[in-house]
């Protein structure tokens, strides 16, 4: 019998493409380090190396060392996005998330897809941009000859009346989103939209629950969300706020969206009113991973990233370049009830994420991650990161208040996690 030390060693490199993030990369790197080089999979012993990647000129033929790349920049940073495409096309690196679809399948395309699949997307119209570059003669001639004059108020009537939301067709971090309640708000928002192309979307009145589901691979975490609160208080700590039908539907919805577009770390927002569920925003492939906003849910996100990235690394997962769109549309076009379509879509999503294989991998090779994570978020090492994160986020006179606030929330997670593991 071969001893662990005699197994062939395989190094897997994980690259992080980061912006201004602080706490989550440190927590992620620490948990990878604490797991150590003890992951034996299919006759090989795996070592892991995490590297923060820098932005610089690159040769298209230059080899890429990273096997898995967690991307937080490619959505808006063109150099990074094109490097990710190159690393996928030429070097078979696996990127979380797909660098192609987030360019071609922004919020507008995502709405179109989900309408085609039969989901209850609120009535949504695209309107031409308010302003054009006055120095662009081609744009001027096109506008003069082919742009139809339209009444903005008539569009709102056709959408279904107030309230409506106006938001950029490509979205991103709540940029340019306006809640519009009357005609004055409407015209002000359109005038201020400038060169952006905008959606007008029907607002859902009297909704009961705003839910944001965070998905990482096949792992889904539904969280109650209140967008009217300050950033640090939007995610509500409520367990069991969804009934069985709602929880099952939103879990399937999030997996389907993420699998369809190859967004393996993405969040999906929905409004719920009784049995009616309205997905309103689900192209968030740079999802909120900040301690300041996620607080209690932050450890879950880090654990989920660790599990999924290690699974992708050891199984040599490749970014899917062919999206298999027609497989979903073939189901959408069948004359069967929607709940049957939902299950068939979900079967495709489960195959995309290799959910059964992933679950076995986690149970067999990462069973100790829960305990390691619990110990880490109870440690002085983590507390120093929490303190520094609060100092970076809040004015000096609020430091003590928010350090105590976030300590309390993380300590509450530690307590509930201890209870969960003791009953597991």
C-alpha cells in the first residue's frame, strides 16, 4: 500500500484578480494555507499556491501558470478581461467567472434569456440613450434619419405605470439605478442618464420579501435583503424566511442562471409576493464579498469559494466556451407546464456544476474545512483583520462602534455554526 508521502505531488496554482478588497482575500488565503498539503485525490497529493495577480503588458503566447483564476476585475478592466480570455483560449485556465459571457450577456441579454425560458421577469423596455456625441457626424445623421421620436411617458404606461425603475442595460454595482414614482422623477432620471442606454422596468408593488441568493458553484445561500438600508445593514439575519416552495424555486433559479452563463460566483435578486416570484437582477458576476456588507454571512462565502476553487483545481475543470444555449431553449419551447421545465433546466445546471461529484469531493476531502473555518473566525488573527477592515471603512469616531458591531455578528455566526456542527 502506498503511503501519503509517496504519492506523486501535483501543484495547483490559484490566481486572485482583485480590486480594492481587503478582508476576503486574506481570509481565503489563510484557509487554503490551514488546509495544508494533505489533499489526496485519485492517487495524487495536491499542493496549492495562491497568488495575487498584477496587471501589466502581456505576450499573447506567454504561458499562464494559474490553473484556477478568481476574477474580480474583468467586468470593467479591459486589460484584465482580455488576459482572462487569452488564458482560457490558449492555456486552459479555469476562470471564475466566464470572461466571455459577462461582456456579451450583460443584464439586457440575461433578461431576454430568462424571459425566453419562462421566468416571470417584470415588464421591461429598452429606450435609446438621451444624449449623443455631438462631434460624431455618423451618429447625428443616423439620429436625424432613423431615430423615431417617442414619448417617455407612453413607455411607462405600456410598462404598466408607476412605480418603475430606470437602470443601465449593462448594470453593475447599482450604478445609475433610479426608483421612479412620478413624471418629474422620470424625466429627471432620463435627462441625467446622458450617454447611457437604459431600461425602464416595472416596479413590483407590495412585495413581501426581497431575496438575494449568492451562488458559488452549486452552493446557494438565500439571504433576506433590504436595499433601503445602509450598506452595512442590508443583509438581514433571518433563518427560515422562505417557505419550502420559495426556497426550492430560488435555489433552482440561481443555479440555472449561473450555469447558463457560466457565472460560477454570482448573485441573483428576486422579489416575492406569496407564490409569485419575480427575478429582477441576476447579472452580478462580481458579487458582494465584503465583510462590511455580508457580515454574518461572510464566513459562508469564504468557505464556498475555498470549496469550489479547490474542486476546480484538482479536477482540472475547464471554462465552458460552448454555452449549450439551445439545450435550454429546446426545453423552453416544449408544450409542458413551467414547473416541469424548471426541473429540466435544473438538471442541465446540475450537470454543468457536476453537483454530485462536487458533493462527494467535499465530503471526502474537505470535511475538516468547517472546523478549520470555525477556529479561524474565532482567532486573534481574524480579529486583527476585522479591526483593520473597520478602520478602513468608517470614520475614526465610529471605529469602536463598528468594531464591536462586526465582532458581535461574527461571534453570532461562530455560535450558530458551533450549534450546527454539534447537531450534524
